[in-house]
């Protein structure tokens, strides 16, 4: 009965702070801070004995001791207990290393967000004062250590969640400076700051920067890339640059762990790719949807910091609101808790972070949920302790219970992930912080209560939980009473018969027995004592949880995604009308054999062999449609229109494979799309040709080996004619200025190319030099004849060719000049009147240009119209009497030629890629539907399969709706049904964002 | 000096303007016309092969296979198998109210204020818009010129597209009042940015209540003839309550449309749903309540990413199947020339070709309240006729060769054709 009961009163936060400042510092006696009063040096030597000690995940010592002194671990195991140690009996208790959070903003003040935005006054340079860099979102000079302040409230919440150490940084900007490693002790900053520069931190989010550049994700990526180069260059201390403290700080922090905050699974890959280019392996702070692309995550070879921010079930009670929640959002709700398990299964190194949780009290529950969804307990612990420490190179200090490491550990009532386990204490740097003291001593059991005078005996049973036991009197009828234990003080009351008066006692829960005084039911004073007679045999009432039933993964993560990615197969299309686009023209009753993704043979009555046979009788087979001007499948912004020259930005960096428009356009026979930067500035960004391989990741979507292109633009958009009154500062504001922007850019590029060793590598200039050397090709947004003529002159002056004029609605006026120059044209069939520069646009444009001898394509610039480009092509039959075969070429072989891939695709010819569409009718008729669309011999859209997918979507939605309804019924907090986002862009869209047809009808060019 | 130079340049450029200004509105029909040897699409589902159609004084006199031989003073046109259609009617358009979308000074479709029923689009309709000629030449002969902005931006009028001024153009003045219902679409959630704080439903209720109380007060006001102060807004909706005017409620989502249906019942007025993207979901309800739909363009993306990829294409067929009276629309102004192709797509996805035609002719006329005088090629109706070499609904074959409005043979010339000729000339093309 020794140590019978020793709960400790919880100290207020203020008391803790005072004790930290005045007494409890376990550092050496000498320090710079003077003492006001009497010095109180303590070594804080404690021995925790008889404990189950988990040194690290899987490394468990039973009945072992942990000795600490001066805030560090002295021994773990069976080492001698020093004489001056305060001995704490931890019989029945567990000791774990305190958790390490590798991703925190603890103690750093959030950066102030100033108002601004693209409709505000333009800001071309950083507003940060001092000898820093040009861009406000590159903040390498920020050291979290310099701004770090202990935050008692936040520290307590983190400690209560099990954490002892965090790597903290100011979460603002693209380069966020260095992170600081701090413990969560309530002590002076000098003591808790254990590594001043522990990491360098990055993201793609410009944060509080009010500077215009970058406004898009691709701009952020380009800026990051350029800063790598600038920092390398700065190492040579270029006189021209002077002092640049930002670049200096960037270079100084290169050896630290580099942590990248990715806000999406694709961002994780994007960050990793930039890192690879510069020999940096980022540690990736994940967003929570990486489980949707595990093979790609493996390929990064990165370590990950996984958040546990699982979405709440969506309130789908109102079916008409639930309609606007996409299946992908519902599925994410269901599958998000599988993230850590998926990482474990794939052997990807990872740790867990509490970052992003609204309430830290949810943290352990979220870990448990991950375990319920397949994460092993051992891995979970490891991810919270040693792995976390290792990932941020802090395992010399924390992460496991080893001599020499910080005395950061948790004392718990049992196995840490057991739902009933209580976290009693979190010791940080050798100081105790009580999380919960009730139940430290389990008082439950049977007691004999003796009252004097009279020597009356009662048998009392204490059960319930260790923290809040309940009392009952055991006699013929068991009667419920009450008990309150507050530190050493105890209060007991119970009736002697049902509904009878209460016997009321109070006293002290002493070390060996409980005793005190009270009033009996007659109101007479009595003395009492209670002796323990038998332990409570606990019944584990927790039901073992069955593994959750989960839906299948879709690739991409969309209702129309594949459960398993499709494979190439040999296909024989029999007896179709084949539009070859070659000199053979249109072949009736012809077979086409597809093998290994290529067109293997064209002829009559071809043998099928092992090929799948598709009957083409009465149907038309054409080459796949190529959309020369598209903005689908792009993440977070199509324009980096913040400067007039942004040739450094690349659509290739922001390809979004999840865009449902890929699938929708396959249903309209599109097999390749040229993804262009927008038209907000004169020299826009680099474009990317993709094939519509629905389900593939961004790299696999890219049309391998195709020539690089870039978007230019002229006219109203680049001179900001329709941007409102405030946008009157950026050069150029006239077509006169546009010429000068171009001339200036290419003049600089030519000089740059000639510059010798030691030049600053400039990605903007590199792209222009590629143009000058015919290694990169221009697609130029243009409308009126004067500007077309102008660009031809600029190109001639600098000896390069303008490959393609896009939109080019007045191309018909200067078709002869374009022909002479060698430019091609990609235009709309019949758009006009939406702005001043299209007043002379005519639907005969394509025909005239084609008849003058230009290579002409019809393109979309619109996710909806792209689904029926065959119809847009057919308008040239109506307007200008083009032949049907020539009209089809406008959307197939002609754009293939414009894009330099005519050797690979665009016609039906042996050896070419099997990018084919089978139509139920003449493809130039409005009555034609694409029945099957294949890319590289894989059928990515099949109208019959599409019907099955619709049913699957409906069934899966229904399953998840029912599941979420039952969650709501159980009382699980829900989130409001929000309309799922779909990113969609046109040329002129300035901001990364969402266009929803039903709310903003007007999204004209 | 500078000023006079500018004046000079302006004058010069004016005189150099294209021959647009010589495209004249046609004079009244002087002589009866007899079209023969044509495939005649009546507009009501009926097709007459090798048929004839005669019209005089702007009205259709006869249509069929065995018409009496025309007398000598009749102009006979042998169409040699061409197709004859009712003139296409474009509902819900800003044609004539805007010329260059991005240039504010050319925009006359949106007034200040939330409830402006007395505002009339007709008086701003610019018959000299260059856009109008490009619609006529694709067979679009009538348009419902419709204001936008706020909740009740005013009344729309149907115009015929060959006129000297808006008075000449007026075909049915102020036939509809428009109500743009606020959206009930749950706002999209952007993680970490704006979470939904205000319930969209509250805002919706607040705004629709404004319109509801406006109508209630108007109805009460109109019970009494004498008023100390005349309320123009109330006066402007008087015909709604006598059903001489319809209320077009612009909305797309199921709950919005159900509210629209309720408006019809509550105020005893004739309601038409304009938009109706999700109308396929409640087609039966709309049918039961006799609510007509002016369907938003089929050439749209599905409302939601999980929707059938061809949902907007097939909505028309679903309404047809449920027996809902509907017609098709197209957004904007210059875009109206593609309205027949919207019908073509609706046909690809389920409507018969004649049903698709009705969706841009007779059904539109019914919904706009002009079916007694136009919308089909039936005896007694206005001779609003489009003639095409092939299928009008398919761009592969649609070439409009002639058109008549009220029996007047209208010019099919337009700025685009003229520029085409100009540059064929430049390049020596035939």
C-alpha cells in the first residue's frame, strides 16, 4: 500500500512559466543572466523505475529504469539509480520518447498579409526594405531563430498532444528562410532553442508578398529555379549585383535539410523535379492526397512529412446540394486516412505532423485513425519519434531514449495508441509537464470502510476509469455513491438504502490508507478509514474495430478514372471508311491494324491474328484530333502576366492530369492538345504538347520528343486594354510598345548569348536564345494585320521564323506576307465581335489563308469547343467551300505540322502512332459521334465503356452518400456541401481560379 | 490644328467604311412568291418532299404538294430540291444591345439597379448593328432582345432582323419580363482560403423575397386605379397578372427551378424557365406544371464533373420525351448564327431532326407568344422563311441561299462576305 495515492494538482500555465524562469533550469551554474535573489541551482536528477520503456519503436524494455539529469538522459535500462535521484515508481506505466514535429510554425509570428492582388496597383519589385533580393516572396534572409518566441499556450497544446520538439519556421513565401529546432519547454528562448538553423524551408505559395510576380504556380516554379541559378552565380560575388543578403542567406543554408511544403500531390512531384535539377533532395511536406499516386511518390526518393488533416464527412442530407459534390471529393473523404498506411506499404520514409489540424486534441485520434486504416502501430510510433528526428537530422538530440539525448519523454498509462491510454506526463528537457494527473495511481478496487464509533464495516467498490473512478456500496442491493479525489483530499458519499439519506465523509487519501471524519445519516460525527482489499479486474470493453471497407482507387482520381491503367493491345478496325489525310485520301471498306501502339497495316481484308477486332462497317476512322491551342489540364494559373517578358515560365511544370476535360475531349475525338500559356503579356511562357493519355501522370502525358514551343501575344491583352483603369503602368500600353518589348528582348538575348564565362544564367534569356537558334518555336496570339506584319519584321530582323500565329483573325489580310515568311496559322472558325480587335474577324479566314497556301489549323482555346473541333473544321465547308478532306485536315494533320509532329501523328499511315477516332457518321457532320478514341493504340474513350462508368459513378456516389449520412447520424461533425472545384481557363484568365458556368456565365476571350 | 486633322482623319475613315451601309432592309413584298420543288420543313414535325409554298402580302397562302399552278404575276422560284425552313428564332440574346463586347460604350444591355421592370430593351435595339446581317445570312430571322443585370433588368421584345429602326423591327414588344434568380449553387470551397461562412440559401431567400414582395405589392397596387403617386415599376408588370406578358425566370438548378414553379402558382402568372441546365432532373415536374423552358445552349460543359459527358447535348431530348415545351438558346449576340447547330447537336443526342428544328422555330414562337403569326410554315402565318441548299442544322451542308421576312426577300449580304470578296480580290482567288 505504499505510494497509495499521489496525484498532483495541475499547475497553471503561469506557475510553470515562473518556475521555468526562476528555479527549474538545469543548465550549468554559470550563465549570463543575473539572478535576482538567491541562486537556486538544481540538477533535476530523476529515476523512473519499474517502467515499460519504449526506447524507440520496436525497442522495448520491461521493468526498466530511465535516469535523467540536467535535462538529458543519463541511462536507460538497468543502470544504477543515483543517490541524488528523485525516484518515481512507474510500475504499470509506459515511457516513450516525446514526439517530434518536423513541420511547425510554433513561436513564429505569421507574416502580415497586405492587401493587393492583380486588380490593384501594379508592384514590380519587392516592398521589403534593405539589401535583399528583388522578389518579395524569396525570403531566405528570414531566420526563424531570430523571430522565435516561446508561446506558452501553443506549447502546452503541443505537449498535450505528445510533442516535445518541433522544427518551426515562418510559413510564408516561396523561400521561407531557415527553420529553428526548439523544444516545447516553458523556458527562456535561450534554453529551448536547440538548433538555430535546422532547415531551409520552401513552398510554391508567394504568401504575403504584394509583388505581382509570380501570380501563377508556373511562375513560382520558375522563380525558384531562377533563384537557384542566381544564388550559384552570386557565389562569385559579382560586382554588378552588389550585396544581396537574400542570395547570401540562400547559399548559407544549402547544407541544411531542405523542406518543401507541397499543397497537392502533383506539387510534391513538381517540387521534387526542381530539386533534382539542382541536386537537392527536398523533404516533402505532403498535402494529404499523395496516396492517390503512390508509385510517383516512391520515385521521388524523398522523405515525406504527412499531415493528418482528414476531411470531415460532407453533409449530404440535401440531395440537391450533394449533387455539386464531386465523387472525387467524396472518395477523398473516405481514403484520406489511408495515406500513412500507403506510404508504409510502399516503404517511403515518412514522419507525421500535426500541422494543419484545427485542434491539436484531434492529433492522437487522427494517428489512431491512420492505424485503423492500415498503418502499423510500430510505424506510427517511429514516424512520430525517431523517423521524424532523422528526417530533419535531429536524431542526435531527440527521437529516441538514448543516453545523451534530451530528456524528452512521455509517461503513459499503457500502450500509446490504445484508445484508453492516458498520457500522464510529458517531460521536456528534464522538466515535467502534467497532461493529466487523474488516474496516475489507479485506485480502483474493493475497499473495506470502517466507521467508528460502532466499528461498522462497509464494502466499497471503485470502478469506472482510473482517471474518474465511480463508487458503489456492495451489499444486498448495490447502491451508487460518489467519490471525488482532489490531490490528497478525498470526499465520499453513499446512501445506506435505496433513496435513503447519504453518509458523507471527507478526509485525506494518505500514502497508506484513507481516513477522515464525516456525518452519518443521523447527523452524528464519525471517524472513518478505508483499506484496500482487492484490485479491480478491468474489463476491456473496447470492441475490436473491423478494417474499414473502402472503395477502389481511380487513375486519375476522378469519377471517370480507371481502376487499373489500360494497356496497349493489338487492334484491327475492319471495314471502315478511312480518312487517311495522305495522298490515298479517303479509303472505303478498309481495315487498319494497330500493333504496339502504331499503325501497322492499312488494307482490305487484313488478318486479325491475335488482335481485338472492332467492326467499322458504316463507320469512319480518322486520325485523332489535335487541338493546337488549349488550356486544359493546367494547375493554378494559365498566365504569368505580371511582366511583359516571362519566357522562363513553363506549362510543362504545371500539367494537371486530373482534369476531367481530358476525358471529355477524348469523347470528342481529341488525342493531343497543345497547352499554351495565356495571352496576358507579350512574351508569355513555354508551352507543352500532351497526348490525352487519361490516367497517366504529368510526365507520361507529355508528347515525348516533340519540339519545344513558346507563347507570344500581341494586341489588346498585352497592352492591357481591357484590364480596367488601374492597369496603366506596365510597358507596353500600345502596339507601338509591343514592338519595342520584342526588339528589346531579342536584343538582350543576342547580347546575352555572346556574354562570356561567369555570366548570370538567365532562364528568360535562355528561352529567347533558343528561339534565335531555331530550337524553340513561337505560337503567337495575334489579331490585327498591323501587329502580324510587325512581328514578321521583328522576326526577320533577328533571323528567326514565327512558327504559328494563333487566333490570327485578320490573317486573311496578310496571308501573303505570312506565306512569304513561312508562318502557319491556327484560328477559330467563326469567333468575332467580342472585342475591338476582332471587328474584322470573318469565318472565311481559314479558307482564304489555306487557299493562299498557308498551313492552317482550327483550334479551340476553350474546353467546351474542343469537344467538337470536327464541327468547327466543318464550318470551313460552309464558309468558303473547302473540301471535306481539307476541312478534316484543319484539326488533324495541319496542327500536327504546326507542332512539328506530323511524322508521328495526324494522318493514318503505316508506322505512325495509332492516335485514331472511330466515328458513327461522317466526321464533318454535326450528327457524328466519336465512338472510340485511341491514343498510342490504347482505347481511352469508348462510348460503351462510358455507359458503364456512368453507372459506376452513380453506384459509388450512392455508397459514399449513405456512408456519410450514417456518419452524420452517429454525430460525427460534418462539413457543408461545397461545389467541387474545376479549374478551367481561357487565354485571358489572369488568376489561378475557378470558373463555374452557372455562376459566371461570361467567360469570353 | 490637331483637332482639325483628327476630324479630317475621322471623316476619311468614315467614307472608307465597307459597303455594309449598302445592305438595305427589304421593301414590303410586292408580288406573290411561289416556291416549288423544295423539301419543306414545316416546323411542326411535318416534312413535305418536292413541295411548294406560296406567300403574298407577307403571309403564307398555301403549302403542300399539289398547289394550284401560280398565275402569271407570281414570282416562281424553282428550288431544285433545296430545303425550306421557318426562319430561326433566337431567344434570350443581346443582339443589337451590344456591338463590341469589350467596349463599354457599345454595351446597352445592363442598367443600374436590382429591380427595373419598366426598362425596355426595345428602345436600345440598334438595327444598324453589323452583327444582325451575319445572323440573317445563317437563317436567323427573329430575335428576343433581352436585357441583363440585377434581378429584374426589364422587358424583352421580339424583333425581326431586317429593319430601318426599332419601331419597324418590333415584332412583339415587351412580351416578357426577366428575373435573374440568384444562384443556389453551393460556393466552391478553396482549401485554406475562403471557407463557406454564409449559407447560400439565406442570401437566396433574402433576394427572392425582394422579388416576391415586389410582385405582391405590384399586384395589390394594380387592383386600384387611382394612386397619389404613379409607380412605374408596378405599372410595368401589369400584364404579367393578365397573362399578356410572361415572366422569364433565369435559373439552372433544381431548387431554383422549383422556386420558379412556385412563383407561377403563387402569383398566377405564366412562368418560363430560362437556362434550365438541370431541367432534365425535374422534367416531369415541369410538364405537370406546364412550365416551358428556354434551354441554355447544348454546346456547354456538363454542370458537374461526374455528370454524363454528353449531358448538355441530350437534355433537350429528355425534355422532349417528358413532353415539356422547350426551345433552344445560345448565349451572347454574334453567337446566334450558330443556333441552328445547337439544334443539330440536340438531334445527334436524341431529338429527331424535325423536333430539333421545332426547338429553334415553332417551340420558340410558342414560348415567346408569337406562334399565331410565325414559327412554322403554315397558312396564314408570316412568310418568315429560310432556304438552304442542305440541312440547315448541320454546318457540313448548311448554306443559306435565300431568306424572307414577312414575305420580303432580305439581303443575305454581310460584312464578312464583303471582306471575303475584298480579299479574294486581293489574292486573285475565285
